[in-house]
């Protein structure tokens, strides 16, 4: 059995399907065999299916052999994503000031007009402009649609004749855990960790 396959990275989801860690394929297969995890597999139609050890072993007989390990009695595919059966908590972690968490806090809603947008159509706005000494922090950054952002420009909401629908504040919930990836990971991770841009800690250069 190729030893390098057992060191392949596997994305770990908690019971709520939230990414919480990365482990080796060896560890993932152990958790699967012990019944503490299931394999998450996305079929060609985009549907996510879960497999326990026995069903994953049967399913492995149908797939390609280049990502399988072989034992004396059977062969099994290396899982790329596993779902923990019992674990539904986040690891203890501070709430990071990131784009992702700001958009989560504001629910993808422009804080001036109250309309929900796709994230690509939203900006981050300094309520008190940076040119006026406004800090880059939870209490001064909000989601803003592009038209509202352009209308407000480098003014306060009052000066622009605009009103915040909710005063910005530090969120009290536990955020998505930023998985520390040493590589891009497997393509099947994309649905769960395609938030690298949103999870970069923000600094004074935020736009």
C-alpha cells in the first residue's frame, strides 16, 4: 500500500457540516472504521451522500483504483471529506474580524437600504470614514451595497442623509473555523472551505 496515500489530507466536518479540522487519511479511515465518522462524497449531479465504513468499502469497488489502498482482504478509496457523527462544536477559537464573519453578522444585507445581496455585490463600509479617524473594527464596519456605498462616499451616514438599520457590534456567536491549509486541498473541499478570501484577518487596508 503506498504510504503517501495514508498521509493525504482529509477535511473534517462536525455534525453540523461545518469544517473544523484537517486530518490524515490514516486517521480518517480509523474514525470511519470505529463508526465515529462517515465519508462525505459528492456525486456527479452535485448531491452529497454519506457512507459508513461498510457502504464505503462496497462503493470503493466501483471507483478508480489510483486513490485506493489495498489490504490482504479488501481495497478501499481514500476519503477526501469526513463527517464526525457526534461532534457538533467548534474548537475554542476567538471571533476573528474577517470579511466572512462581517457578512455573516450582517446576513448579506446592506446596512443602509436593508436589501439582501449576493456577497459579490456588497462592499465593506467604514461608518465613520477612515479619513475622519474611523477605526477598522467591528463597531465601525458594515456591509454596504455598491450604490449605497457610492452615495455615502466619504461622509458619515448623517451627512449623507442615510441611516443604519442596525448599529454594528462585535458578534456573540462562534464563527466559521478557518481551516489552516498548507495546500489548496482536494477539489471536493471547495463547497466547505471556499471562504479563504472571507476569512483573512482584516487590517487597516480593508476596502
